[in-house]
């Protein structure tokens, strides 16, 4: 038995069809659909209820991640599927993800095809940079870090809620949290279509929020990795400055090396202290 959670904010053009596609699945017997109407000013909640969904209503908009947390917390069943309301994800792909999940994974993520279709060069660059940072953090390749179609256990995810973003970075922070606590995560290729209506994502603002949560995830789960990265950058920068000073015959080379070396050692030491505190204070979610 499965609960499908659909967060929705002003999605009256697509929410009815999204619910109907889930309910039309042959496997739908004993499943439930929860639509979280996150403060919509249109008829999103009413249309979802008419289509057969159980609707949770927020009096005002709190964000994509907060809506998902509310829906997951209200789920009747332990196995939870999340999917967007805008029609970009196909409900028909859910059974394949559930089949993979039943093989023992903690989470199965749908990997979108053609996700970069019609993207601007700036958005492609941002996506590449954030993906590279996430892969560095997790220590493994991640084919789709922020896909909105995935399957997981309610009992497993709820202890992570305090570390998960309340806005559009929810899925990115969830991917990192699971991988950095040695959860089993699988990726399954899925189709990806054109959305109904206008996107709610603000590219630059949400990219900065995603970067914020990536940094916070590193600090929370593996702080020494961040400090080693910063210390490495400091060491390289010091060597470049020292080489430049030697090239122009400056007498400040030793000063540059001394100051840069001290900064690098301090950063490395802070990393060791942060990692020690993590080991003392961290309790693995259960």
C-alpha cells in the first residue's frame, strides 16, 4: 500500500489530470493520493478533491519542501511516492520505481530524460556547478540530484525533516542526507514532459538556496570535507602569490608563505575540530 503526495501551489490547470493519472494506475488498489494545497489563490484544492484526492490546505504559501513534509507526515501508508502537480512527471513511471524500491533500497529516484531541453546557457551552467558540488559532497555520481519523482519510507525520512529544505531545494537536501548517512539510493530512468502553467522556480534565488543547503549538509554530515576543500584552495592561492612574488623579485615571498601557510593550517585544524564535534554530537536517524 502506497501514499502518493502531490504538492501544489496555483496548479488548477494540471492538478486534476495529475490526480486522475495516479488513480488510473492498475496498481492503485488500496493506495491514497494526498494533495497539499500550499496556499493557492485559485481552485487547486477544490479540483484535487473533486478528482478523488485527500486535500491538505495551508492558509498561505510555505514552500515546496514544507508542503511535502506536511503530506508525508499525514500519509496513511509507510511507502511514499512524491510527484509534481504540473504534468512534467508521468504517473505511469511510478510502478517501475516502486518495483526497484521493493528490492531493498531506502529511496529510488526518477532520472529525467531531456531535462536540459530548451534550458538557457546560464541555467545549464548553474545545474552543472551544483551537480558537481553535490557529487563532490556525496562522493559518488548522481545522475539527477533534484528530481521530483521518488519513492521512500515515511519512517525513514521523518527523522531527517530538520535538515531538509522547506523550499525547492528539498529534493537536493534529501538526496545528500540519504547518501551522507549511507542509505541505499537507486536511480531509474523516467520520461519528462512539458509543464502545465508557469514555473514557480526563481532561478538565481533558488540556486543560492540550493548552494546554502549543500554547504549546510557538508557541515552537518561531513564538515572536514568542506574545510579540506577551503584549506586546499588557500594553499594553492598562497603558492600562486609566492610564485608571483619570486617572479617580480619581491622580498615579501617568505611573508606570503608564512601567512598563507598559517591560514591553511588554521582551516585544516578547524576542520578536525568540526569533525570531532560531529562524531561526539551526531546521532544517526532511525
